[in-house]
C-alpha cells in the first residue's frame, strides 16, 4: 500500500481487465488480462487534483527529472479549465499506460473523473495505449517509441502529425 495525499494508505488502482508488466514500448506497461470489449471503461487515471499554476510547475519539474534520468516524463493530466490531475502517485496504475500513434484506448473525462476506455476490441495480452495528445511545442522532448506503422517519431496529438512531418522534412533538407 502507498501513502495517499493526506497520509492515508492507498491501494494501487486496479481492474479485472489488466495486468502490469515490462513493456516493449517503454519501461512498464499495462496489458489486457482478458479480452476487453469496445467501450469498456478499463481503468481510471487518478492522482492529486491541482490548479493550473501548480500543474505547470510540476510538469516542468517532471520533464527536468525525466531528462536527467531517461525515465517517463509528465503525469499531469488536464481535467478541465481550472484543474489538472497529477498522476505521479504510487497508487495510479494508469500512469503506466504508454502512448501509441495507433492507440487501442482513448480518454473520456466525465463528472471530474478521467477514464481510459477501449476504443476497439482488445485481445488478451495486448498492451493498452492511448494518444497522450501533446501539443507541438517542445515535441523534441518527447520521442515516440510505439513502433506502430503510423508512428510520427514524436508524441504529438493526431491533429498535429502532418505539421510534425513537414517540420521534420524541412529540417532534414541539406542546409537546413
């Protein structure tokens, strides 16, 4: 058991649909322990609810730690226009779900809760993934290791991948 925000013991979040183990994408991953039907709420993304200014401060600190260690980067998740969730807590099992440019899950935010939801049928043993939805700014700090045929090489949300490809092509030209 991990210590919670106010010192209370907290068990790691779990689901009958998942198991956590070593990932070929990056570090630790979350895998389907059984077949998961499309639309299933697989796991909740939990953590400390914080304001936007604190979220910015923590995100920067997490990026700096990741740059120094080579570990995962940011666990701060946008909840709404006023608050974010800092999922960098030991009881947040969803923090181990990796990004993919061809994800099998998506994020659903409803009534102040963040859910990871199956966007298609997921086979037992398949690694769960979702699009982290990062902005274009500082994309070079977030290389993608998903290995999908659609991989953009960096973690940016789907709508920005064409722009990313243009920028990468321009930067690879001689004299650029």
